[in-house]
C-alpha cells in the first residue's frame, strides 16, 4: 500500500471523527445529548448480542453496514425522525456528504463504502434489512432509557420504524418489549431496569446543554463579558448584543452549557435578512465559553446542539463570522454568492440545511449595533 493511499485513509478517518460531535434527539441515562457515533456503536453491539438469532446473515457485513449507515451525517448532522418530512432531500444530502467525506480515499475503498451505504438505504440485502430493523430498535431503546426533556414525544415511538421491525419474529419480540417500556414512559413512570442501578443524576452532574431561562440572563451577560474580555478583534459589545436580541424578541435559540449548576458556555442564534428575499436563514453568534474551560470541547457541544435546534425549527441555513479552522468541522464554508459587507470574505461562512445556496447580501438584526 502506497504512502499516498495510507495518508488518504488517515485523512478520511480524521474527518469521519466529526461524527462524534453530531448530536441526536435522544439523551443518555444521565441527560447528556447522545451523539450519532454513540448510536452507531451500540447498533454494532446489538448486532453482536443478537448474532445467534440473526439467521442467514453475514455478521461482518452487518457490522460494516452499522458503521457506515449514518456516516454521511458527519457533514450536515442528524435530522430527527420526527422532522424528516420537512427534509425530503435528506437521502440526496447524505449521499453528497458521503462523497465529500470519502474524497481522500483510494477508489476501491471509496466505492466499497458508497456501495455499503446504498445497500443500507435501499434495504437491498438480508443484512441491510436486519440493520434497518436494529437501527430503529436501538433508537427506541435509547428513548425509553434516556433522561429526556419533559416534552419528549414518546407516542411517536409506538409507530416509528414498524415496517422494518415487523419483518421477523425476533424483531417483533424485541419491539414488543421496547414498546412496553415506551408505554411506561408515556404513563410517567421512570426508565426501566438498566437505569434503576445508576446513581442519582445529581450525583454525577454531567455537563448539560439546555435552553436559557429568564433567571439565566445575568449569568449569561457575565459569562460573555468574561469570555471576550481578552479576545482580539472584538468591540467587547457581545453581551449587549445578546441582551438586545432578547429584548427585541428575536433570540431564536439561546443555549447554555451548565456544569455543576454553573453556566460556563452560551450560544445565540437570531434571524438574518437576505437581499434576495429568501427566509429561514439565521446568524450564529456570539458563542462564548469561560476562558478556563476553553479547549475542552464545550464550544463544539454548543455548536452541534445549536445546529440541531435550527434544524428542528425548519431553518434553511445558518451564517456566522469566525475562524474557518474551527467552524469548517461543522460543515460551514465560504460561499462566493453569500456576502456580509465590510468583513473579510474568508471569515464569513455559511451552512445550508436544504442544499440550496442563495446569492444575496446578508444583514444582521439591528441588535448587533447595541453598545450598552
């Protein structure tokens, strides 16, 4: 194997690691938002656990399909099943993203990965049909044991993916057990057996990403002030901008990162105007993390959660002003036709959720002119 081939495969693995930062709609048993990579890991584990009952399938191929099936989400993220009707081009977007993700691979391996993905998408083999069913069951299982938000839609689970889980007696029996756990959650009962042995959630106090509450406003202002105090290329008005957006009622998404009851990070999103008249685009920023907690992945957690919130709102896309080295990992790129006047073009980046790219001048809300 040549050095170029080895390097290309390493580059692919580095970029595929973005899947670790892609967040789903489910939560872990301690309330942390689950990543797509974690979902894929337990999907593989499920395949191994039930291998002796998966008759007539090749376990190696099943595991390959488990690993590959959501790989395209590394670029534009996960779309929750409850919102997929609003994204009819989801499959095309994921295929385009997978082509981009595998661009550094040698042709035979690239074609193999794309072939596996197509096999899964089309449920074109007994192995792909098994993975389709296990994928739905793993999602449902996580929903039943997760420390989910109070408004979590458990009723949706009772019909989700039944086309695949009804395909064999094994999947039907598993589905019946998991559906009963779903009904317990609908009745307000606590999660099932696996979580009963866990310590209380407040004993571990994991990092939580949650929407701001009215009581958070003062803490958020102090956090932003501290985060930008020594930052270069800033007017030190970021805290005023967030407050002005809130007063104007256009703070569409405002998430905080909380650790042991202390707010250590924040991200804001608000609508932007396009000269083309197109709607559904938002501006991300400011995003803030306490200086002593920077470099610990908190900003990445805020970013992925914020983008997931935008997708749930049915947004068309997002723009931001910042360091390309950081934001490119979330799928942002410079688009020649999308312009923010008065700033260096290489720092103004955009992410489309629909695949459509407007040609327009972008204008942020007047709150971005706030100075107090």
